[in-house]
C-alpha cells in the first residue's frame, strides 16, 4: 500500500512538471530551469540501487505516456544557438537529464526511452546545436556546448539500429568537421562517435586527423587515475564545469577504432599495447579488464600486431599474461570468453581455453616467442567437441552487412527467421564464444581452399 502511494505521489509530481514544460514557450526562464532540474533528479533517483525495479519501470512508462521523449527533443531544439545565461543553465540541466536516461537507468528500462528519443529526432537536434558552434571557438560556454553535444551523441551509440539513424541525421559530415578541431577534447569525443558510425573503409580517414594519439593518452591517464577516469575542467567566469570520461568508455573507443588494419597499426605504433596490458591488475574491475582484453583481441587480428602483443605479454609484462590466464577460469562468463578469444588469437590456447600444443601459457625463459601464424597452424579439422555440439546444416545463415544498411539487414534477418533459418548477426550481440567458433571455421575453410 505504501509503495502504491509512493508511486502515485511521484506520478503526480512528475506529471505537473511535464505538463508545465509542454506548455512552456521559453525554456530559459527560472521556472523552466527548476522543472528540468526536477526531471533530472527524478531520473537519477531511479538508477540501479536507488529505487525498486517495479517503481522505476512504472514511472518511466508513465513519463513515456506523458510525451517525455518528444518534449526533450523540443527543448533541445528550442535552446539551439541561444547563448544567454538562461539558455546556458537550462541546457546544462537538460543534457544531464538525457545522460540519466541513457546511462543511469537500468538498461532494460532505458532502452525503450532511448529508442523513442532517436525516433523523435534527438540525434538530429543535437547535431543542429553542434553545427551552430565554431569547432575552434575560444568561448568557454560554446566549448561546453560542443562537448555536451558530443557526449550525448555518444550516449546513444549502443542502441540497436542506431547507426542508420546517425547516418540519416547527417552525423558523418558534421563530426568530420569537429574531429579536425584544434581542441583535443573536441577532437577525441568527435572521433569516439565516428568510430562507431563509420564503416571499416571510412574509418581510415580518422588517422589523418591526428585524433588517435590523444585518445590513447587519455586511456593511459584514466588507467593511472585513482577513480579510473580522465578528467578535465572548462572554466566559465568564476564557475567551472568538470567533465569525466571513464576508462571503460575510452577503451571501448579503441575497440571501435580497431576496425581496419590501418587503425590497428596506428594504435600499436602509438604505444597502445603496454597501456592496455597495464589494466590487467587486481585493482581494476572486471568490466575494465574486459574492455582492455577486447581491445587487445581486436588488435591481434592483424598478424604483425600478434607478434608484438605476444612478445609484450611473454617478456615485458608477464603479470598481465598471468592475469589473462586467471581470467580463463573466472566466474564471469564474459571474462572467460574474452580472455579465451585473445589467447586463442595469440595461439596460446585452443577454443576451450586449454593450452595449445604449440605454445605454453608460461613465459619463455630465454628467447622471444616465434611470430604467430595461426591461419597456417590451425588443425585440419575443427575440435571434435564442437562438431558434436553444433549443427552445420544449410539451415544456418550468417549476415554480413555495411552499418549504414543495418535497418534493411534487420528486415532480411526477420524474414529468414520467420522462414525457419537460424540467423547469426552481430546486432544480436553474439557471445564471444560464438565469434571464436566463427574464426575457427573461417581458418579451417581457408586452409581447405588453399589445398
């Protein structure tokens, strides 16, 4: 009874603020600022560990029914280009509100709201505000607007089907202007969004912008920080705005950048491997170690990088190799899978995480390990246990597609599933074990074709 009363009280208060904001013509007023701040605090209070799931779910459903998503887009557009004090403070609170929706709410609750925001045009609204700014501005308030817009664009990058919306909104052309800015933060955060959107061929353009070195430097500084965050401050008069980017977010940027061989080579040339390997220590969280292992795994798909990674782990940083070995038996499935994937790519373990016949997990006593040539050393037949547990009939389909055609690919997937096919598609976030299996079969097929 008490919980139901709490729910009704919250609905009444939220409804009052939403109704006021929907009727408001000027979001720069003190009253509008207070209402936006109320929404921001309410959404923050619904984060994991702060409120019961049922309360969170019902309140977010209520806000959706009251038109929260279209209202947020309307407010972003209303404040676009405005430079006065009222617009500045309301915009700051509005961006924090969007952040709380995208990143604070539990994923299962946040995802429908994120999708609705995208469909109502939040990406285009943020880009329009970004386009009203000078990439090389010296004005601190405009710099804050730019960074806020870029960070909010980044908050939607893991929403299923979002890539087609990013591209339709014209994000590539806009962000390519900002990735060439003089300001290092503008450069890196633009690149972080672009790395997710661009195709493998397109992302090679990022090398020429000079954004990769600062990105790797930020990862290193975040790894060395006590709270595992990279922090910088923009001062506005007597006030200041503190921005933080987590080690996980920055490392995921490296994962996204490692989509082609040019970027893989550049990341390694700028010292990315020892920085990522330094994260395999007990003081880092499982999620931080997972992000670092995923980045190294992706870099290891380039043969020349495999040798460098293997030498570093076997000779220079044996503690990191020992930690990866411990991760093979972790209670966390994703840690087991990503460490298996990385060590398998280096030729140190088989698909099941067992030491391979060719290389030992123990560091060599003298000589450096020989360069890995996994494609030629793959056994002629896939592991028997995998053959016994997996079908290889024609009823299985794997869809490979360009990101900008994702919406069409999803329709093809749905039609294939309706026709009885088992469909593999990366938007379904296949487990790392599945990807390892795909790699094994790819190598097996390639060797067979050579014969």
